[in-house]
């Protein structure tokens, strides 16, 4: 039963499962440098509210800038790292 549950979680959240510790750590550093001033250290503050567990596709779209959100020139692996960190906190 537990194996089935874990398989379902892995299928639903593949980017979170595939993220290794180094990627998560890099995402945390990027988030602290670029995002924490507006979204809070734990990603639950600001106009957007709680942004934890956003998929990489949403993080990628958000970093293009809109409304109050500034644009950031991030590489795909940096976006993946931030999404991995958001999935782990």
C-alpha cells in the first residue's frame, strides 16, 4: 500500500522527486537573493500569497515579469532549482 502511495506521489510531482539536494540548495540561494524581499523568506508573503509548490512552468512564466513582478533573466536550470526549493519547503 505504501509503495502505491509513493508511486502516485512520484507521478503527480515528478519535478519535486527528481530534485537533488544540490539543486534544492541552489534554488534556496536564488530565492533568497531574488525573491525573498517580496515573497518572504518562506515564500508565503506578498501580493501573490503562498507560492510554495508552484511548478517550474509557473515559476518560469512569473520570471518573465507582469504587474508588480519584475522580469528576471534566469537560465532554465535556475528556474528548475527555484521550483525544486519551493516544492521542498
